[in-house]
């Protein structure tokens, strides 16, 4: 069995984005965007709808290819990787999609086993079962192992999506709007779960969100994405007290 661990006290960068440009036709989505994410750090990216937040993390994981610039993940330039190298680096990156992206034709167990089948891990049945059980215990849904996604509530689907994202114990987790579509109570539970699992596995994260509770609760650093750029970054409190109108607009609802 391949050992799955990411324990380290290293505080070096795990993601380095330099002079990143990405356009779709005449729509310039990312324009000279720069960001560094360090080991164990949670970075929340705030931006208006359509500002390029999801495009950013898709460039990080290699789902989209940038037009210019550099995206380094764990010291490797994603744009220089072939498919096999991308598959290898993606084992170390968990991606929680906005809609959880569970396969409706698979049980919860089969959904959680999918990352192990997709990559090259060769495990005994008992080892696979152990990882599935641990992942479900982490999110409090061990009893749902044989349920179908259609039988799950929105909050349960999000928890199962989170369990699948973390089952291979990735070093980096990319969250795309983790609380979208959830009621406030369930949203807070998901945020608390994210923080518990981040502490347990010492993951580094980019969290895309418009939910200020997510930013306040999870962020070591907040980035304001405006006009395709990293317009401002700092702690939640630092940016909350910033008088720049383009920054202040994100915090007006909580003042």
C-alpha cells in the first residue's frame, strides 16, 4: 500500500502563482494575478460572480491552461506537465466542486473508492475499506456508506464530497464555494468540518467563496480578486478596516 501522509513542519510555499493571465476570447478573466500559498495556510479568495475565482483554481489543478505566467504546485510548473505528471500531482491535490460532483449511479462507498481506482494505488480490500471508513467517520456519515447520492440531503452530499476530496490525504485542497446552496446552520457545520480536517491533516487550501463567514472563520489570508488581479491581500481584520472602496464593498454587509 502506498503510504498516505503529509505531516511536515515546513512552512515553504506549496502554490506559487506568478503573472498569471487567462482570457476567453475578448474576456480577460485573470490579468497579471500573483499569489503565494504556504504550507498549512488557508487562503480565501473573494470576488464578485464571474470575476475569475473558479478559473483561478482550475488553472492551479491543470483543468485550464493559462495564457501566460507560471503556476507552480509543490515546486513543479503545472503548465510544463504532461498528462501522466498531472495525474501524479493531482493525487496530492483535493478539489471540492461547488455541487459536490458525486456520481449519481454510484453508492457513497463507490464514490469514495473512485479516486483510488482512478489513480495507481493498489490496495487490499481491507485497506480500501479502512480508508472509506475513516473518511466517512471524519464527516460523521459512516451510516451512509451504502446509500445513493439521491438519498442524501444537500448538506450530506457536501460532506460526502469533502470525504472523497480528502480520502487520499492530499497536501493541498481547493474548495469551490463550499457553502453555496446550504442553509446557514449547515454552512457553518461544513466550515467547522473544514477547519477540523485542515488541522488533522495539516493541509494547505485555497478557498473560493463569497460567504464572509467562511472568510472570517477559515482564512489565514484573504485575497480580493478585482479586475483579474490580486487587488489586495491580508488578514480578514486588516482588509475589513481597509478604506479602499473596492475592498470595502466586500465587508459592508457585516459592518
